[in-house]
C-alpha cells in the first residue's frame, strides 16, 4: 500500500465519545463556592500573564544594558580618537537599544526584540568601520 493511513478512526470504531458543549461536567459536591468556573483556564491565564511579565522585563533589561554598553563604547572610542563614523554608529546603536527598552516597558516585546537586534547590528557596523 502506498500513502499514509488516516489519523482519525472512523466514527463507528472510536473508543470514547466526543464531548459536547451542552453536556454537564462531573464536579465533586464538596467544592467551595468561591472557586472560578473553569479552574484550569484560570491557571493557564495566570501562567501566561507571568510569562508576559517576564518577557517584558527581560526586554527592558536587555535594551537598557545594551544601551549602556553602546554609550560606554562611544565614550571609550571618543577618548581613543576614533573616526566620527564609528562614534556615530555606536551612539545611534545605543539610542536604538534604548528605544527597545522603552518598547519593552510598554509591552511591545516582539518589536523590542527586533529593535534590539537592529541596534546591535548598527553597533557592529560601527565596529566594522574602526
């Protein structure tokens, strides 16, 4: 035989019936009254909120750290009498990374990631001109 078999069994050979939306859930009688209606979804929502918070603070920290590193590199290269193009590249890269930190603080973590990458690439370009 060629080809791959179907992934689903025909309806007459399935072992468990598919749940319907109208079917009542089997809940124990001794549950407290103040529990949320759907406990697993509430836990998933809390987990997603915690992950989003971690991503936000990670992008803020990374952007701020790279902005500080770019500013320090600009100061060190200025003291070493590097060409103006190198200084401008490091300064612009630091500014772009600072923008990434601001974006991360406002919850735009995907844009902050790409802005951080762009800022590091600008600083690498400045290193290339040196």
